[in-house]
């Protein structure tokens, strides 16, 4: 029997009525002849409510207890979804992450899945039960502590279960119709992407696209699990993330989409002595403080002073930690001062076609220049160009680039490159 | 190091401020030089809120999933209590019922504790951590399913932990100052009992006193664990439940207290053929439907008709089930009709002194007669007399009996019988 793994996020499980709707959707997949395993997030804003409670009780709650607390959210939603499915006349079993065999490392709040040992899930599926699994959570391998995977972790739970169960597909149900060429709230003419490669999806997720959790895409790529991102509010086909698209000749567009991100800040370390090892000292300090760095720019040294500036971007949430850590080494590193700027935005153009189309960056920079957007930092990968701009011009920049690459839905087809499958 | 087990109920954990207050209380016990293990209930009305959610989703939720759902409540409160304790500078670990080794049978919603294997709790205590355990929940021995112990089950969790840890005392913190000679809301002159035997406490709990969960008293009796029932809102000594009171000569009162109960209903099976085995058929039917029967009265048979009436009391919540089950056997048993009455009240007088004081029942019935209370049913044990009355006269009856036995606090000492300890 084909195995389908589904995932429903909190916005699809906001209240009793939504839960019943999701239950009908799950029952449909079972009725269609599949074994069905479902990962669920906590209801609506319930995770935020638990966080608020925690903050009322303690300004710095211990991460172990935070994970104990937050995992209650998925426990509630999975039990309710199971009840609603039972009510439709289907047999069903819910399992916590731990019961479902989601084994992680011991990093509370941002644990990584090491292994999935789905014995109880498989047994329940074999008996004909629909299985509901609490997303976002697992149990640490050695210490048997309850862990959570971080925001968006239920996507990863679903993909990891799909891999462990050798599922035919992992369906990620969300509140949008799929992955778009840009955020439709910023670019109303953005189009739904019908198929996208894992590589492109990874770059989009890493660049601010919120549709899929980055790690879930990594996991799907590693285990070669096709993901179908679709809306829980409609029956429309969504976006298939796969490296093996169906059909003989797929004309893949040069550009998959434009992502943007306002969650980062920029720190500039001013007046760093231009000596070997100074940058290393700075970034080792940040690594020790567990700050995640994204883009880095070092100015050309002003030869008369022997000093240089180093700028980097990082999540705003790490800003305080990074500044504190750097201040402690100001004397030993010998820099002059720190500048903190949280009014930046990042725009990323992603497309596997960039590899074979050298004209992409020219078109990209021209579009930004024509719309008067000033670029502060640039970074590239093989299939991505990212720039940092002022936050207030970011939306304009996204629209300009989207249009320049023919991605607007009113303009007919996007620029494509031919091929017999990719 | 002495080991103290404490229990805090939902009313002591209603919000963040209450949780912090409880945390300070727990820290105090640790600071006083004890190893401290604490069982907590769900916050305030959160269990009821989860029940409401379940009912919105499904009219008849499967018990397994109901237990999954409800156990989230204690998980939330235990994590928050642990955070608040951490915030006071103490090291702390929270454990679910399953993690704490609370092993139960597989009866979802009303599981019984079979064993406690507190390896992780002991290890944490040995490391100097304060331990918080989710009350009300466990894991079934063979099927490894999450179970709950029924309303009030956290008392039993606490006592079972105290027994397994060989604790010196189990402190049950609640929103009243201890066990009273009657419900102070009904009898304003009721007195706090300073010491009470397990046997008397069992009869009070079985007769409607809500202070302690019946099974927790059974458990404490079996394992000889002293219970200290006290208020979480004051530092006053509460009530010690023990069969080994301190001091050389304890003058124990004849009567421990008066309990009342409005949670029962009465069913009368009218016109039962007065033949051997008819009563057995009726009660077997009720047992098969898992209805708990309390008191039973069979009228003297009217010899001319060969028919008799059988009345019994049962929890109101079992009323519908009992009536349905009995209707199905009306033909085979051959009774005429069923009467259902949920406007009854039960009053129970409890005291170990009854054994040696034959005058107790005379005083009891005289007090009820003097206050004009009509008695509908009577049942007795060695240390208890219970009567069923109309619900609307129950409070008057309780006050009359309380006064007749000299239990009112304004009347000085209660009637006592001497002894050199008991």
C-alpha cells in the first residue's frame, strides 16, 4: 500500500472547526487507499502563548524545561486531530515525537534529528490505523531528554518520517497554495511554482522564504523524498520539490524565484588592524558565542592607517549576544568601535539556470540600479545572488527584480531554458 | 537526607504569580535540608479547558486520545514550576509520569498505579536537583500507553512517589487549611482536625469529602506514608493523616467528622419479581455496564403481589448508562418500571470511636429527627453511618449532626474518648 506522510501547520489547526476540516482531509487520503502518517504542529498561536507564560514565570527559562513546556502544544493538537478522525469512523493512534522514534541530538530548542526508529508507527500503520505524530519534537539519543527542533521543525519531522517509512510523498499542508516566485504579499503578480529542485528550494528557504523549514529541504534532498507543498484550504495542486520531475521534457525557468528577508541585522567592526588573524579572532569569538553569521564584507584597507572595517549580517535575535561577545575582545583584537544596524533587508535571486546563463547578474544589477536601489553588500553562490539594501526599499527592489526576470504572471511565460529533463 | 514529597493542586497553580509562590515554598523545603520531590496538577481550570476543546472536536473522544490530551496540562505546569524554581537559583528537573516511572494498568481515564520505578527521580535527587513530576498520569505496563489516574489523581501520584522514595512525609498542599470536621462552606463552625487515622480519612473521602483523593489514602495506608494536608496559602500546620500519631496520650474524639455528598442519584427498580436471583441479575447488568453502585435497599416484599422494589444509589454521571443497561433487561428480569431521582443528598458520620460507643447511632438519628430530616436510605460500616435525604435538607442535616456531636468550634472540646494512643 502506498504510504503518504502529511504535515499540517498551526494555521491549519487554529480551532476545533479547522481541526475537523484537517481530519476530513486526512481521512480522504486514507480512503484513497494510502497508509497515512501525519505530523502536526501546535494549534494556531498556542506556542506563542506558552512562550508568554514561560516569560511571565522566568526571564531566562532553562532550555530543557522550555522544551518540556513547548512540546505540550503538539501533544494537544495531535490528540484533538486523532479525536476528530476517530469521529469520522477511522481508527487512529497518536504518538509523541519520542514514541514515534524521533531521535535527536541534545541541543534543546534547536535539536537535529539523528535517526528515526518508527517501530510503533509502522506497527500501527500495518494494523490499518491512521497515525498522527507530534511534530517539532524528539528525544535525545543518550540522555533521553525531550527536545524540540526549533521553529518550523514540524516540516522536518514530516520529511524525516517520510524517509524512515519510505513514503511515496511528503505533503506539507500550509496556508498558501505552494511556493511562489516571490512573496505574494510583496509581489501581487507572483506565480505559483509547479516544480522546483531541492537545490533551488534550499537557497530560497535559506534566503528568507518561509514556506518550508530549511532543514526539512536538506533532509528531503539527502533521502530523495519528493515534497508536495500545498494549501490545506483548497484542493489545488501545489508545488512539487523534487530532483526528478515527471514528464519527458521539462522546460525549467532560469530563475526559480526571488526571496527577501528582514530578519537580519548588520554589525560593522570599525577600525580593525589590518593584520593576519584579526578577522579569524573576530569570527572565532562569534562562533564561540554560537552566533550564526550570514554575509561578510571586508573593506579594502586604507593603507595610510593600516586599519580596515569588517561588516557581517546575522539574525537580529543574535544581535545582543554578538555585540556583548565582541565588546569583551575589543582590547585584544584592537578594533575601534562597533556599529549595529537593524534597518537592512536582504534580497536573493535563486535559479539553477544561473549556472549556464552568465547574463543573469547583469540583468539583476541593472534592475536594481534602474529602480534606484542602493546595494550595501553582495554575496553569491552558484545558483543565487543576494544583496543587502535599506529595509525601506526592499519591497520595491523585490518587485523590480521579479519583473526584470519575466516572473510576473501578467507577462505570460517566464524566461526559460530548454532541456530534456534536469 | 530526609526526603519530602509535596503535591500542589491546580488552584495553587492558577497563574504565573501562583506558580512563583509555589516555587518559593518548594525552595524553602530544599533550603531546610530536604531532598524535595513535587507532584503537580494542571494549572487552574486548564484541564476543563482541554475537556471543552475535546468536546468541540468529538462528542465521544477515544479514551486513549483523551489521556494524550489531558496529560499536556501537567506537562505545562511542571515545566513552568521548574522554570520558576530555576529562577530562584536552585537546580531542578521535571519529569512526566512516564519518565518518573509511574507504571499503571491500561484503564484510560481511571488507571491504577501498579508500581513506581523512580530511577530517574532518585538519580536527580542524588545529584541535588529538586524534582518536579507531572501528577495524574502514568504509562501502562504492557502497552506503554499514556494513562491518567482520574480526577484528583495527583494526590495518588504524590503518595505513590513518597512510598517509592521512602519519603518521610507526603505534604498535600491545597486551597484549604486541612481536613475539617465538616465542609466549612456548609458548617461555618467546623474545626480543622489536627490528626486523623487513615481508616477515618478513607471513610470521609469515600463519603464525599473532597480534600484527598480516595485512592491516595488507600495507597498511604498500604505503604504507611504519613500525609500532611495543608494550605499552600499559609504556613499553618494542617491535618496529619497517620495511624501512628505523635505524643504519648492522644485523646481521640469519638467522631472525626461529617461528610456530605450531592454527586449521587438514586434509581428504584419497581415491581421486581421476588424470586431468587432477580437482584443478582440486576446488579450483574450494572456491573457489566461498569456502573459503580453505592448504597442498596430492598423493600420488604408485598406478599400478596410477589413483587418488591430495589433502590440503589450511584454517581449521577453513571445515571444514563445505568438506565440504558437496565431497560435492555426489563423483559428478562421482569420488573415493572424504573424511577430516577437526582435530588438526593448523602450525609455520613465518620469516627473510629463508634466501635466502642454504641450510643452514637441513637444520638445521630435523634439529631436528624429533631431537625425534621426524613431519612430515605441507611447504610453503615464499622466506623461510619450514612443516610440519604432530600438534597434540599442536606445542609441543615449536616449542621444538626455536627452540633449534636459537639464538633462546633464555639462549643469547646469535642466529645472525646480517652486512651494511651491508638
